[in-house]
C-alpha cells in the first residue's frame, strides 16, 4: 500500500476533540491544558486528520499526493534536496524551504551564483549602463540589471536596496508625478 492511501486510526484521540496543531512532525491536541496529548506519527510523511468517525494518520507528503501546497511534511523518500537529492540528515548546512521539500544550502548557493553570472554576462553583452536604470517603472539593479521587487519601496525619497541576484547594494530614488483634478464644492463627480 502506498503512503498516500494510508489511513491509520488514532484511538488515543476522542472524536469530540476537533482541534490540533502541529509542532514539527508532532501533532498536539488540547495544547496547554491538563489533557494535552502529543503524538508523533508512526512513520515520516503522515499527519493527523479528523474525519467523521475519528482521527487518523494520513499522508501529508506533497510529492506523494501530487499537491502544489506547502506542508513541510515529507516522507522518507521525498525528504531530500529537490536539486541534488541529498537526504535532509546528510545536509551539513541549513536548507531552504520549497513546496516539494527543501533545497540544501550548497545547491541554493550554486543556483544563485549561476543566476548572478548569467545576469552580469547579459548586462555586458547588451552594453547596459546607468541610463538603463533612469526613471523606470520598475527597480533595476545598476550592476546586473535584474529587476527588483518594489513592494517595500514606495515612499518618496531615497531607499537602500540589495540586489537579490548579484548582492550589490544601491540607492533607489522614488519620484512621483502628481496629477490634480478640480471640481466645484458640492458637485458630484
């Protein structure tokens, strides 16, 4: 039987307990109360879910389920770097979350360096210069000419930004071109 088809009853948890939280792989019912119960799933990749007739351990591995959601619950088979396949317990450095598991720091850094080199090569090939960053509708890094997010940078004035591709620190000046509409007091638009 595959992991995604498993449905194991949890007899320790009464049906009337309708709330549980997750703390890593551990599921917790009645948190902070005298009746608190903490249980780990019988195998990696399972989590507790309530159905009409009780609580069950069911598959939570997004890869096994073919889901696009983030769940942070991976079975042993899929608890590996999405790029190199290194198992989580083999990773010597921190890792980065991903919808299908994680990416080890080595692979993440390698990917970042490849993107940086490609962006710098593209900027050199196109002979881009500071005028390609002047009065644009988006924020452009003046070193690698990659587009930056402007979610945090919207108020008038100068803002310090770090490029997510090449790591360059630069200043972004936000300008506004105000428009005015006038009408007589009391008239509706």
